[in-house]
C-alpha cells in the first residue's frame, strides 16, 4: 500500500444474519470507520439481515451464490476489481475457498486475510476440507482465530501450522454491556441464554436441566433469545416437559444489554464455540454465568474463576450448577464481580480494534504473519 493511501478492507462472509461472527464483523467495521478505514462487505448467501447494525456508508453486495455455483468466483473477481481494496478479509470456512480463487484471477493481487470464528456443527472436519484448508493457507497472507482453543482446533483437526495462526480475541463494548441495578418483581429467579436456535447451541440441554432443577423444588423461569430452525423442536420439548409457563422463546430482540441485565443467571450450553460473544457480553453485565467447556470458553471464564464450567452435554453437571447458583445468591454476586473484572481487563473492544487495524496495515504493506514474527 502506497504511503498516504486510505486503507480499504473488503470483507467476505458466508451470511450476514444476527449471529456472533456477523455481529462481531459489524463492531469491527463500525469501530474502524472512525480510525480512517473504509469498508465493503460481500455476502455470499442470503440478504444482509443486519444491515441496520452497520454504518450506512459501508457498501454491501449480496451475490446470492448457489450450492457449488461455478460462476461465483468470476462474480467475486469482478467485485475485487471494481472495489480495488487494500486487503481482503474472508471470515469462516464458508467464505475462504471462493474468494481465494477469485483473488488469483484478479491482478494486481490483493493481500488476503482469513479468520476462523467457529464451526456451525460440532463434528469432525472431513479429509477433503483439511487438505483444502492447508492449500488455502499457503495462498493467504495471514490466518487468525479468536481464541487459543479454536487455534488448537485449526492445528490439531485441520492441520494448519501453529506458527501460521495468530489469535485476536473478540472484544466487548463495556460501555453498552455493563451492570445495572436488577429489579426483582418475583421470587422466581430468571435464567437466560442468547444464541441462534441451532443444534450446536443445544438449548434443549438447558431446558431439560432447568426442568430438573424445578422438580427439585427451586423456583425459576427460563428466557431464550434467538431464532432458527430448532424452534419447533424446542417448543415441543417445552410442552413435553410441562414447562410451557416457565420457558419463553423470545426470538430476536433489539436491546440485548437490557435483556441480560434482566437476568439472574446466564447459561451457554453450546456443543461448540470459538469465542462466544454472548458469554463475554453476559459477563460484562456482571451476571453469574455457566458455560460448557468447549473451544475458547474456558479462556473467557478464566478457567472457572469468572464463570462455572461443565463438560459438553453433561446434563447432570449443568443441573447441579444451576441448582447451586439458584440457592446461593452470594456466590452469584461473587461470580458476577469476577466476570466484570476479567472481561474489562482482557476483552476490551478498543484493544480488539487496534489489533485488527495493525493486522490490516501490516498485510497491506506486504508483511505476512511469519515475516512479522521473524
């Protein structure tokens, strides 16, 4: 990038829906605009469902790529040439192959960054994807992910070299996500979670655990925020357990900080996560939290000091943790204090934005991660 040239980042994402990766993209784009970076976003599939979360100055192209679309790389090549970015940033495996192929057909070559934010399903990576990712990594200027846990996944299960994978944790806007006074209008404690209604988020486990806690004589209710294809199955489970008056599926909401601050306890029961924004945001609000020990969750929870951990899918352990915190308000308050402390110290939004900006500038100036590390 020539001295004095404005930095222009072309972001490529599989979808732009209300998910953790997509909302993190919105925070990066909006945050770096004030630092002089311009942005364009390419959405491979579907519409830009969170357009309202992104500054109107940012151009968004929805290419509506079909399955195994033979022409998508050519369409992406045209967008690269017309947008003339300084850096291309592909997010998650669903965006990497097509933009890497398009980049090879566009001259002059634009540096490519790939970031990994987790997988949609907790299952082994097929051999063809492992081979493809190793090839793609050689065509990419820098690879990074959002936690040490997800870095281990890329090294151990995908086969990338450890020295080629950097880590930039997701940051939390602690001005928006901060503790407020909780007003209790009922003797029942309110448990909640936030996440797309997808099998990998395993809200069914949380519903069953809460039902068991209620059977033990504890008074609680459960609110679930998010939308997705698992809604009918979860509604059926709620009915079958006789929990219709105790569980609400709230769908999408506009004010996540207000929702979190209405809770007494937050639970993240996922089977797979990289660096879950929902957990960091709940902790920033001073909530006592329980989460499955997957991906980068233990790092966020400070190995159990700032949030309780349970092994993935362990219904009995989750039930016990919920029952313990429901019965112990002082422990809830202590966990909430530790959660705020850890989040503010380690997961600052400003720090994350600075790391992204440094990465984009360095890559635009022609230095890859291995060169930067010597």
